[in-house]
């Protein structure tokens, strides 16, 4: 019998559907990953399990008995605890007091000695590595240790089910390893663990089964993790059946480039934006792709004057540009549709009309409102967007659906006829139908010569919507590529954070250093080589491509090796470069690309087969599981 | 204004649609205030035959001026989601400034000094809150203490008398039977209403209180208008100080004590949300009248003044409860 089972859970927040009949089961002794893109409903679902929110419909059963939690307290009593990034510890109390907090509320004298003994027994259960001093003040602990205290607190309550909501986001690699060890120990001890994360490699390293959510629905329920590849998982998270919703009149019909509108060079705005360069042209939709935390939103906010740039330069229409405030950016013809509509977009106490004219108010010079001046623009936009009629303009914006609200926020900028629109996750929490009309609208305004920069976590959306994609990874732009030359898998490989592609990177470093050549990670498709990473200083052994580039095979310096993809070393007739290509191993035989080593001269005493085997071994997913 | 609101209310009744009236009441804050005021006046006139006499009504107008001036500034501050606890002690310190200046430089310069003092201290509040990002409660609590202490220091802790008649006439004279100070109050509220409804600054105050991030991204001047709200609150305290001095013909460093809570009460009774973004200046004026009526009525009924606190306090809590019930649906995210 399942430890926990949720069936057909539905939950709405106002007009937004967060969960539309999601089901989920958890067995004792398993680590069950809950994954999905932003807004897919994974947080909502885990908060339903932990009793923080109550579902509108559906049933929850624990040990086969139906339960209903009125609050987190009841869930805790039933043995369910959630561990989040922001821990719920009392920072000024000691570790011991935090672990035993529920006991502090009980009547009677406190038996400190027994409490200390119990706490130490719990710590012993987690293994020696968990070592936290019970006397330490929680405020003085690192985040990783605080999470351990949180877990201990859960264990002290005899919890059998622990939900980890993005626990590794603030952790260092070492702390992450430690946490994973603890999670495995707990699973082995019969606990049921839910692991919410968007880091794919963690899901593969840790979980037994995966449930994938998309738009509040389960698109893959309790699939054994080893039956999935990274690419399949990404496709499940972001893919959609509707492929022609991007309003693209065929990829070849892309309008020719206009003049460059915005040109960003080496933008530096710590901590997230480290070195970002890109250019967007009039009439172009540029996708800014990457994973959460790659610095995409921060890049937009820096351009728009919401965060200070500490380095780099921005040019607008060839003129040096730097906005100290959004107002300056707006008056220069920029617009920003922010990521979080509720906290950054809508003004809840304003009518639809005033929300629509908010940016007009910001851009307007005089002391009055001058709403009248925009009357004709508003009328035109209303019909263009299929927005409520004039008479509904005085209604409250919050009474409309998320998609409608987003259209109003979009219209807020279109009223000003901007030259450059920055859109941060413009379709988050928007239903498919409205989504498609937003895409059509963006196409329409791009056709009128507006340059658009669209940030999206939805890879399929980026590829479908954008003309060109700039991929950010850990605050650095890694490539700029026309969207019709890339697919979701390759985008994922480009976007992989440097930290999580660390293992591959380390292997490349070792290869390059030991053999004095250049080592690289590539994928070959359609006569092109896509290079995700390249390491090595031996310029004589340059294969003719670098990390982020995607030349045709014929344009590289090692065309023969790339064309033949033979098992052993291949020497180029022309340049004399010698290359060994080794397929990246994957359990399901899915294409993860190739690891290559190019040497300036043919090697004298190097056994290709042995080298390939050692690289393969280092890259085995199992190798990490054992090491960790 | 109030007549049209009443007329549309009557029209709704005639149509026999009680639900329509209820809807109007639920959506129109000003209408609701008007209804409450009419009910309060009706009850008081039934209980005391003296209530509706011209003399008592003049008395009521008189009493509402000072509270009303302070509540106007407080409304702007509460609209942006702030609070100003220093308005009472700013009345004291700006009145003392008036008292120090008029003997040497005359009444007009005295009034200028008074208004300048209130404005300057309001500016200090606003800058520290907006640029220093300190909680308004803390900053204005500190200013409350500083202002009171300054008033004592500057006045030598004694009251200032010998107020010239020219100042006293401000609250004595009337035009067409209406006291001049009350006319000033109505003009001030009319200007504030126009500003909050039709000026960029006014809409910016609402936007700041409703969603400051959205307002910032839309390019509105957040800092400028946040500071302006506190500056106007300081200025209105000084205006109240002028009228207070004119009325009691003496300057007491402790003058204006309690004005902070009374003004907050008026704003809250007037339907504003302490979280900002929601409220109206007409509502505040209604709140002021309700408070004055209640205390006036209790006086007429010879109820001990000690009971007034209980009455006003209960009304505040009831007003907020009713607002919460009426607007609960709208504020749900």
C-alpha cells in the first residue's frame, strides 16, 4: 500500500488554475522527484501534501485512509513535514531547542538531559557526516547545516514523509552531496521522500521515481527514473502537443534583419549577471534561454534600470545608453513585462483602464493624467488584443483570468509604441488559448519593427517563438543561435549550468592537460557540430570551434574525424590534426553527444580504446552514484 | 456632489431593486459614508432637539477643522501604505515656531515660520523613510518624540499668550454664515480630491500603496511622491497649528497631543486600508464628521467625556470590520 496517495487534486487561486486534477503516489522507502517548469504546480502540490494549503477538490489518503489537513500543524501531526529553502527555524535558539521545539510547548518541566540524548541519537541516525553541534545557535550555522537541523526537527516529530522543496538551490556542491547522503539514509530507513527540484542531474542522481507536472496536470506519473533520459524529461517538462501555436508563417519566412536596436556588451551586474553580450535587431524576436538562476531576469532588469550595472556597456540605436531608473528606460522607448505578474505587474486597486495606462502615466511629462490622449491607442489595442470592451474598462483587473491580465500588462506597454520590449516569462500562468494569441501579438508587433527580447524557461516556447536564441548559463552568454538550428535537447546541453556540467568539464580538463591537446563536448547533427564546451590551451590543436559555436563540419579544422566518427584516432589529411571521438554514455542509448580530443600531432603511445574506456567510465552516471 | 450621490441612491430604491442599492453601497465608499452620516445625524437629532440648531452645527463645523486638516495629510500617507505618528507633536512644535516669530516679525511671517517648520520636519520624515528605507512607524514614532521635545525646548516649557486679534479672527469670522476656517477645510479637501483623482501625483500615491513594484516598473516617481506624502502631512499639521492657535488664543507646547490617533481613526473610519492603495479623501472627511458628531452628541446627552474614548474606539473597530466584510472578495488574491 502506498504511504501517501493524492488523487485528482484541483486548486485555483482566483482566476488562476494551479492544479487541474493532479494525482501522486509515494511509497515508503523511495525518493520521489516532483518536477516541472515554473508554474507547473509542483510547489502547490507539495504545499497541499504538507497541509499549508487546502485543495478545492480531490482526495488525499495516508496509509490508505483518507485524510484532510486543515493546516500544516495537522499534517505534521500525521507525520508529514516540508523542508524548504527558507527554513522555519528560530534563529536565536540553539540547535537543540530548535529540534525539540514541539517539546518546549508541552506542559511540565523540561528534561534537558533526555532532550540532548534524543537529539544526539537522531543525529547519529543521519550518519556521522551530519554532525551539527547541538549547542550551537542556529543563526551561526551555514544554510546546509540549517537544513539538517530542519530534517532533525522533522525526525524528532517521528515524521515518516519529508518533502524537500528545492533544497539544493542555496547549497554548495559539498553541502548538496551531504544532503543527498542523508536523504538516501532516510529512504533506506523506510521514510518516504518527495524531492522537488528543477535540476535534472540531481533528479537522476537521487530519485527512484519521477512525477512530471505541466500546467497543473500530471504528464508523467511515477515513472521509474532509470527509464527516462534527460532529454525525455525535459521534453515532458516543457513540451506541448500544440506545435503551431507560435504564429510563425514558416521558419524560412523570417523577416530580414533590421538595424541593431539594442546591443549589450559584457554586461556585469553581480551576483547573477557576470558577462552577458548580445544584440537584438529591429523586427526580431530574440529568445533569452537558460535555466532558473542563469541571470536572465536580472539581465533584463539591469537593461531596464531596475538594477545597477557594475560593468559593460549598452548601446541603444548605436548610442551609448544606461538607464538609472525605469522612467529613463521608458522614455528611451523600452518596455518591461516583468516575471511575476502579481507582485510586479498588476495594480490590484486600479481599474483595467488605469492598469492599462500605468506606463503612460510614468512616461507622461505634465502634472495631469492625459488619459484622453491615449484614447485612440487604447481603442486600437482593445480590438487588437480581444480585450474587454470599453464599458468593462472600469472593472477591477483582478476579476479577469491570468491570461487576460497579462494581455492588459502587455497593452500597458504597447500604448507607448515602444521600440524595444523586454518580456520576462510572458506566458507564465497563462492558458494555452491566450498563449497563442500572445504569440500572435508578439509576431505582429515585431513585424511592425519592434525589437523583442523574450525570457522563457519553456525551451519549446523559446524555440517556437524566437527568431534567434541567446543561451545564458551561470550569468554568461554561451551561444547565440538561430532557433531553427537547435532543438530542446541541444538547448538543454547549452543551458546546463557550468556547475552541473562540472563532471564533463573536469573530464575535458584532465584530457586536455594530460595529452596536451584540446578536449571538447559536442553534438553533431545535420552536418553541423554544436560545441557545448571546449578546454585546452594548445592553440595548434584547435579543432576549429569553441564552446557555444555551431559551425558546419566542413568549416572546422577536423572535418574528416567529424564526418567519419570512427572508433579510433582519425588524422586529417590537410592539417595533420589527430582526433579521437568518444560517445557520451547513457543508460538508454540516448544521444548525449560526443567527447573529443584533438592533438596537434599523431600520438605515439596512446591506446585509443583504453582512453575511450577510461573516459566512458568517468562519465558513467553510476560512477557518481557510487562516489556520492 | 453629495446630492447627486443621494439622488442616484434614491433612484435605485425607486426601481425596487434592493440588490442594486446594496451593490452601489458595496462599491461606492463615499455613498456608504454619506449614509452613515445621515443615520448618525438622524439619530442624534431624534435624541437631542438641540443637535440640529444652527449654533450646534456651527460648533460641529468648528470642531471638525483641526481634526480634518490633520486627517487630510494622514490620508495621503496611509494611501501609500505608510503611517505618520508625528502629526500631533508637529502641531505643537510648529505652533511654538509661530509663537516665537510673531512678536518680532508679525503674524504673516509667524504663519510662514509655522508652515515651514511643519513642512521641513515632514520632509525629514519622508526622506528617512523613502531613501533610508526605515519603517514609517519607527521614523514617525521617533519624530513624535523629537517634535514634542523641541516644542518644550523652544517654548521654555511654558505657554505663549498675547495672540493678536488678527490671528484670532481666522476662526471668528464667517462668510455667508459659514465660518472661514470651515471654508478653508472644504477648499483643502476639494483640492486634495482633485489631486487624488485627476493628477499624476495622486494616482501615483494610490499605485504606490497598491503595488509599489508595478508602479516602479511603469516608471512612476516612487521616491518623490512617497516623500511628498509625508511633506504634505507635515504641512497640514502646521496648518492645523495655525487654526488651533487662532481658536484657543494661546500656544501650548503640548497642543495637538492625540491628533495622530484621531487622524488615523478618521482615515480608517473613512474606509482606507492601512496596507495602502485603498481609501478616499471624501471618506476621510466623512470619518472626521462622524467622529465629531459622536463626541458632540455625547456632550449634548451629558454623557461623561470619559466614555467618548469607548465610543470612538468601538466605531473604529466596527468601521474596519465592515470594510473588511465588504471588500473581502476584492482583496483575495
